[in-house]
C-alpha cells in the first residue's frame, strides 16, 4: 500500500488518467444508449472532452476549466442532457479552486460557473418527458447547485491550507538559515574573544619571562641571589600564565571540571596592583595612581581596564627602549572610568607594533580598540608630545551610554 501511495504522489497525472478512463467507461454506457449514429458520435465527442478535462486537470487547470466551460455550453446548444461525464465539471471546479498556482480570476470564474450552471441546465432541459412545476425546478436547481458550491469551497480551503503550510515551511527555512548565520557569528565572536585573551596573556607574561631570563643570565655569576629572584619571578609568571590559559580553555570544555580545582576568575581593577608589581619586578618603573572613590564596576569594564593596562605596559617594555618609565592613572568619575597609560620611551615604535612591525603581530592596539568598542567606550592611542606613547581609554559605567 505504501508503494502504491508513493506512486500516486509521484505521478498525479497518471492517477488522473486512470480516473478519466473509468469515467469514460461509465459514460460509454450512456453514449451507447443514445439514438442514431449522429447522436452516438456527438455523445462520444463530449464524453471524450470531459474525460480529457479530468486527465489533465492538474497539469493545465486553467485550460481545462475553459475546455469544460466550452463543453458545458455546447451541451446546452446541442441539446445534450446531463450525463455521468458531467462529473468532470465538479472535479475541475475543485481543482481550480485548490491550485495555488492557478490565477485567482480562474477560481472566481469557477465559482460563478458553479452558481449558474445547474440553473441553466434545469431551464434548458425542464421540458422533458414529464413537465416539472416551477417549485420542482427551483428545488432541483438548489439541490444541484449545492455540490458545485461545496466543491469550490472545499478546493479554496485546501488552497488556503497549502499556502499556509508553504509560508510555515518558508519561515522555518528562513529561521534555520538565520540561526545558522547567528551561530557562525557567535563562533567567530568567541574565537576573536579567545584570541584577544590569549594574546594578552601570552604577550604580557612571556615578555616578562624573557626579560627576567635575560637578566638572570646576565647576573648569574656576579649576583646569584638576583638570578635566583629572577628565576622565581619567571616561575611565578609562568604559573600565572598557565592559570589564565586554563581559565580560557575551560570556556571550551563545556561541562568538564577544571584540573586541580576551580578556574581562576577573570582579572579586574583590583588585580592591577599585582600587575604593576609584576611589571616593576621585570625592571620597568611604573607610577600607579587611583583618583576618585573606587566602587564596584561591571565585570566587562573591569576586564577591559585590566587588559588595556596589561597590553600598554607590555608594549612599553617591548618598544619603549632603555631607561623608560611609565605612568598608570585610574580615575573614577560619575558616569565613566578614565584610564591613562603613558611612558617616556620611543613612542613612534608603537606605531610599528600596531601595523605589524618587528614582531609581525600587529594585534595589540587593535585588540584594545575591539575591547573598548565592546563596552561602548572611547580609545585614544598614539605618540605623546615630547616623546613617549600615550593610551587613554574612557569606559562608560552605564549601559544606556
């Protein structure tokens, strides 16, 4: 049964041809019963035309509607009484009303035909073997009109349902595409965020470790105690880098537990003092000042402020040259947090870093701008008048800004 059902769905014209053949067989009895050879030939012509309407109703619905109309008018003209083949008129009215691809005027034309065809037939053939009174003509007219109108109503309701389901499928397909696009955007944004975090962690901590390793190698024989302190700094910086990288990797391990305990929380402004001490230990003098009354900040603002200071001091240590010093000023204001990091080194070298200079990365200042843009802030970075480099970020503390 399932194979037969699938065959009918794949070959609708073949199914219609089968029903047309059956209709032709039933109507053949009526053709044979007609008197005279001419009557039989005329009946055969109209019977064949009506069966053709059934066979091609889904392939050419509008054309078959016009053919059925012509055949119906011909029956009235040539005095051919109602016969089993007229069932094709019901079929074509339903088909035109149900086809979403058919023109709307054709559906309305079919409705008009459904309303007037039974009345015209009763008026044309009322003078049969038995003359019918007026009330009987009206009764049979109404009785025959009801099936035609119901066929149109059923077809129109099917068309409406098909159009509704087509809209639902189109909407579902559109939502699926939008969901896939949003997923791709989310993946790209997450990859960019992780890339920024890894860049900040690796660039800062590795640069500290390199500076300390160079210093330890330089004083290894002359000052073993200083070399030991440098190695301890390298060890502590490496552990900190591993902890932050473990936190980042934890984002990718959904549902997994961290090895050795919970992940390290994201750094904020409270960790700036530790960061400054670490940078000072690496040999870069830093003057750190906080202006205004400190207060809790949004986590996104805290992380952005920490990363900006970290990246700016890393750039100073890498590109500022010898005997460079830096200043970090954190100012709490009513609506925003003002962050200023400046140094007195070779500020022009920072432009090389931004454009992919000596190290070929070129992501430091770009990452700063991306972070500040994500929280709706403003970043001003460039060479400072008189020498050095200056990074100034204004981070809003209110969402509406």
